[in-house]
C-alpha cells in the first residue's frame, strides 16, 4: 500500500518570479528586523542546555547558520555546527539517483556525529536543518529516534524538486531527462528509514523565492508533524527573528511554550497548517 507521504505532492509550481528576484533584498530586511523584535525574543522560554545541531542548506557551510546558533546559545542551549563542510559541494552526479546516493552517505555521516554527541552528553539532540539540510535531518530522525529529540526544518523542499526555482539549473547537470521513478525515490527516501517517533516542526514560507509552497510541507506521520507557514525569504530563514521566535518556542516542552501564535505581534505572521 502506498501512503500519502510516499507520493509526489501534486503542486509542482515553482515560486513566482517576483519572489525569487526579491530574495536577497528581503534578507537584509529580515536581518535588520532583529533589532525591532529583540525585546520580544527575550521573553521566550529559556533553554534546558541540550545540544542542537544546525545543518546548512545546499552549498551552504556552517557560517550560514552561525546567527541561528548564536541565538540558540544565548537562549541557553548548546548549539553546534554540523562540521561537514559545504553541503553537497562535491556532488558531480549525472543522474538524480547519484545525488540520492550522496545524500544517503551524508546522512550516515550526520548520524555518526549525532551518536557521538549523544554518547558524550547522555541526552538526545535536536536537529535543525535549513533547506536540503532539513531532508537530512528528517531522514536521520526516522532511522535513529534513540538519538534524536526532535527535528525543526526551515524552508525544506520535501516534495518533487521540480517545484523549486533551482530545478531548471540543477536539471542541466544530468545527461538525460530525470524519470518519474527517480523523482519518486528522491521524495520517498526522506521517510523510508522506519516509523517516525519524534516531533517534526516544518517551517515554510508561501513567499519563499526558491522552494514552492506546494512541496514545502512535511508529509510524515501527522501524529508527529506540525507545518507552520511564516513570513520569510528562503535565504533569510537562518537570519529571520520571526523564525527564531517560533523555533525557540517549540524547543521547550508544550506546557512551557509561550503562546507565540496568539501574540498580537506574531499571529498575523504565522499560520499552523493541517497535516494530512
């Protein structure tokens, strides 16, 4: 029997061109808005000191998530980089399955690092993955729930990659047209490592200039998955104070959470979406 999260999501429209061309200008605004939301961020629940690993997006390195780690460390967590260099910089594949093999190997390397951190602290880790990094994080959580406390993804393309603005460029790397079966394997891999037993918070943006909203929601077990739409650019996710606020709120136990989505300052900017 084929479950819903094993099927390619039907809405494959890439983001509107206007969103894509505004990406980098919006990042500057998002970074600047930290000053305005700073007092609000200080009211969020404090962390419990557990380790959080940040995983960068495609072609990103640890510097791209440094501001997010700084925020998390200031909130009382032990935020660490993934330490595996620039994400997918060495990929020279000629078929999507080659990239998938690289992805699986990268997940193995992440899992080994997570295991070492778990054994050193005796506490499960939270994984925060930006874009492609979120696919790694969710896949690792399916395989190794004994080491993972929860996963938070930022602008992650869960569905068919044809729903991204980069697909027309990435598709040119292949010698031939990517077949439907290969696309199905790419999508299904995220959920294929076993039953999901840890919470997944998927933050996405309907104005993302890289990842279309139709492929941006996690289709894992709805008992564990929460999809929330926020106002953010794709490049701005690891710099956006609104993203920081929602992330910090979901890192604590449910009874400790601030009513972030009911705040008069935040409510117009976030929306919890149903997971089917």
